[in-house]
């Protein structure tokens, strides 16, 4: 039973480029969450999605960041016009539709902006 | 004031010791409590999951939740060098507010 999958594991972008991070949830899980871990900081919630629906994006920066979870395929976190401050580890987690609500995390994508 | 407070450590113990890790929180809506272990440059690994107040035991790990005091604990018995990692507490209100709020993590080293 495969866990949460994320790719790429490492991503290097120059300032101003776009970054696309992908997440495939665990089999049977319909909820996806994105978190960001900045250097020397804790994990911070960004966005919570179901298939074709954003449930809560209260943790998402207002500009340049967007997320989707289409009917088919992985969830995508998109960062436009990246800046050095976007350098961080981005983690995806998934949970089943009904309780219990525990979330299982993927290995993360480490984004470096040069 | 942060919603979830966790002593960052670092905490260093000898092999075989009992380790106690703690978090306090301020949001009374939190009902679901989790402990994660994170090795350096890896994703968080779910260790324990507890709903509401009470105790839960799984092998060498015991999680305790005291909602009246807004205080949660993780105990590790017979600690091993392989337990050396950062331990994160996390909690959520559930329902439509499923997002986790994390503590800052406690760095634990178990010395052989």
C-alpha cells in the first residue's frame, strides 16, 4: 500500500520562474493538505483540498500561490514568480474522507530558489 | 502567543531512559491530537493519534491528553538511539477545520 507520493523531491528554480509541486495521496484518501516548513521554523498549514474543490486556503499567501486537486491526477501546488523567501520544504499530507482524521505525510519537496 | 507551545529542547537522554515530551495549547476547539516523528530532511511520520482526553498506548509509546488543562504528552519507554529525531505535536478541531496546527518540535537525542 503506497504512501503519499511527492515529486520532485528536490527542485531548483531561479528567481522569477514557476515551481510546480505534485502530490498523490494514499490509496483511498480523498483529502489533501499542503504544509510548508521554512528553515528553522515549524510546519505551517497552507491549503486543504478535496477532489475539484478547495476547502480551506487560509494559510496560503495571497499572491503567487495556487493549488488544485483535479478529478484525475495528483494535487498540484503552483508557485509563480518564485522569490528566495519561497525556499523551503513543502509537504503534502492526505487523510480519508470520514474520520479518523489523522494525516499521513509524504517525503516532501525541497524547493531552492537561486 | 502561539496556539501550540512546545519546548524545542534539545533533549538528550541515555539509552533505556523514559522520555517525556509535552505540548500546551490555547484553542479549546482542538479535539484531535497527534504526535509525529521527523528525521532530518524527511517527512513527518505519524506515531500516535488520540481523540479528546485520555491515554493511548502503542508499544513503547504512550500518548496522554488532558483537555481540561490543554496539555498533551508523549512518553517513550526504553528509549533507543533510533528514537533520535524531532518530535512534533499537532492538533486539529476536525470537521471542516481539519488542518493541523503544529508545535515547533522537540529535538531528542538518545545516547548509546
